[in-house]
């Protein structure tokens, strides 16, 4: 399987760079959303990836993850992605048809390992999707504590 070697390397490079970090995959932000995001505690620390930008050839590790594993899931965007060594946890930021306030991101991150729309389980050189809660469900449990 000659194709699995580069994918395994891309996966390893992605995890070396982004393990423990948070990504926001989007197709542009609503007006003032980005400004509000930057005003939130830690809001500037989320890596933002615009899914409208095509991957380079060959793709960078983050482009490979976003364009080969996240976008094909066809989840609503913007999409919050928590990167752990064994799984990527995905949860969209919408309430109905509109993005929730950026201040909700920290609450979502607190519970993302239990309340996600999709979990991408790490395999050798790829990620296997595991469904979580319904895409229509996105209520925030403000009493949840992930300790």
C-alpha cells in the first residue's frame, strides 16, 4: 500500500503540530463574528482554516485532514475541531441557521468529548468517522463539567 505511507506521515505531522489544539473550519465568518471571536478569552488561539481555499499539491498536513476527512462529512460550518492524539472531535457552531456567539465555544469545548457531532477515530494513515449526537442537536449544557 504505497499510498498509506504518505498518509501516515501527513497524519503524524498533523498530530505533532496540532495535538491538544482547537481548529475552527469555516467557509467565511458572519459579519462581526471574527471580531467577537478575538475578543473572547482564548479566542485568538483557535487555528482558523478556510475550507474555501483548495489544498496545495501535495497537501499540507492540515489541508489533508480538512479536505480529505472533515469536508466530506458535510457537517454544517463553522465547525469546531478538538485535536486529541487518538481522535478528532467535531461539533458545529450553529443554532438553527446562524452561528452561535463565539463565547459559547469554551462551553462547547468543555463537553466536546461527550457531546460531538462526529468523532474521527485515528487509524493507520486515516481517520474513521464515528457519529455522535444528531446534527440538529447543538444545545449547550452550561452546567457540564468535563473534569
